[in-house]
C-alpha cells in the first residue's frame, strides 16, 4: 500500500511552505537608507530562514519590541515568546531555536485571515462570523481549485514508487494515487501563494531580531551539512515506516561509498518536528539533494533505489 506519513505540528498555527534552506551568505546589523529604494528581503540576506509567508518580508528598523509590521498588523517579540510557551514541552526547546518560524506561523495565519475576510463574501448582518480556520480553508481552497491529474502522471508515480505498494497492481491504486497527487498539486499552489505574500503587500520584520534568530536556526545537522562546502543528501523519515526502513541501508551504503565527497544526513521527523516543518516535509521518506553551495537542486518523495539515487548524484557531479 502507498504509505503517506503526514505529521502534524501540535504547536504551529499554520505549517506551510516549500523551503529552500541555503547558507547564511550575508551578514547585516541593520538595513541602511537604501532600503527605501530597493527593499532587502529576508530571503536575500538569510536564504531559507523563511519557509512561507515571510520569504519576501523586508528587513527594517522597527520600534523596540516589535518584530513585524504588515497591513496594520503588529507582532511583538513577547507574543512570540508566549506562543512558544504554549507548545508541548517536547518541542519547546526546538521552537526556542526557531523563533522566526513561530513568528512566520503567527504572521501567516493573521495575514491570511485579513485577505480571506476581504475576499470572501461577508455573512449577513447579525450572522456569526466563521472560525478563522474555516475562513482560511475556503480562501485557499478557491485558489487551488481546478487541479487535474492525468493517467500518465498516475502511472509515472506508481512506477517510481512500485516497491512501496507491496505488489498491489496499479489499477487498484489509481484512485488513491490520483487523490494523493491532486492534494500534492493543490498544496504546491497554496504554498506558492503564501510564499509570495510579501510581493503583494509590504511586510516588515526587525532586522536586528531576525539576525539573532537566523544564527540560532542554523544550529542543526542539515544546515551544518549545507554549509560544509560539500554536496549533501538529506533524508527525512522515521522508523517503522516501510519505505523509510527500506531506504535506511541504502543511505548507510552511500555514506560509506561517498564518504569524502558527500554529506548523507538522516533526520527522524519524530525527533526533529520543527526542522521537518521548516522544510515542508509532509510525506516520508523525502530526500533533498543540495549542491556544494547548499542550494537545493532536486527532491524526491518516497522510496528510491540506490541506482536511481546514484544517477542523480552523478548528474550533480558527485562520483566515487
């Protein structure tokens, strides 16, 4: 059977985005007067720190204690701290190192509520306003409507992941695969819409606070690998997941075979929930391929035979 492992964040208000985490290539204490002429976005200075709605947020000098301003909305550092305090104990320490991620979730949800309220039909006077989650769902659902999945796409997905279906023929899996691929495409449309919020409205974040958070957020095995100057293969998975367990010995073999040429990193999503959320991982296993500069060049969802992985590595210039 097709194994789709989607983990839920107990603390994040909204987990969205397809992040492209890269080296923190530029350092800045503040944004100078030239910002008024040419905005400096978070993704320009701290590539990959933002994973969704703050990708195109502008680094700015904000009043003390304020970490974000947008469209009449203001969020303080204290609000971020309080949100982290609401989290389950087991993920609280992870969130403390990823406070920008928490801010992004708070801001993204509030901005989507504003957009949805302006876009969706209003309730009759005296009628109860719908819950925020329902409002956002309707707004994003309208954006992602009309997705079509063809038989060729279904067949290609089945062929790429045949080992994970345990011998169940394609005809029996067609409807499930169609639904899964449609959901994936809808998610991509939604993610891109959210990722580009800052291109449609001015969003300002504190440059000083963001700099501090970027340094803390980079303290994880994936970022460290990507800053090493070597290409990296990162697999997000778990134990007890059949495709993940099938992939585990392959990763070990690749780690030994390309020891001096390639970083091979396994991330257990149960132990690194926030890191997985930042990367937008919803189905496991998911493999990310990065070049020597830490730039994502490819990603694959599901089990992948060693021969196919090595073909992709060769395309990247990685050899024994």
